[in-house]
């Protein structure tokens, strides 16, 4: 299973970015897909995710009201719309999928929020 992420970049505080992640390969029985991030000197943390069968979403308190995760099950793709970005959102963002009990990770995409 491969996860290919795109959409990172640099934006000013208050700006928006949209990340996308497409899964390919032996895609069946996806349990969750979502996003984690890791800032310099910090541990990787959950940003947001979606339960694939029900569509239920969840997110970290730090991004509630600003980030929205959505999915296209037919395309095995998950999106992360990030609004009102703050400098503390600067991190490498990683796509993640839990499939048949195994965690899969995409290559990270860098998001930099700076004036």
C-alpha cells in the first residue's frame, strides 16, 4: 500500500492550505485514514482522521474549528483543509492509514507558516 501526499508549502499566518493523500495498492479493509504532524524537536502527533466505513471524523483540540478532514472513499483519498493557519502549525505532515491492523505512512509534506 502506498500513500502519496501533496499540497504542502509556505503560507502566511491566517492563510489556508489543502493537503491531499491518495492510497493505492492492495486497498481493502481500510480502518482509518488521517494526518499526523511532527514539528522540529517534538513528537509526532495526531492532527485529524476519519473512520473509513462510517465517515466519522476526529481531530486534535489544537486544530478544531480551523482544520477539516474529508474523504473520497471511491478514490481512496483523504483531504485536510487547513484554515487560519498559525506559526505553531509549522511541521512536516504525514498521511497515515490503518489497514488490516498495519499502519502505513506516506512521505511527509512540509507546511511552513511564517510571515
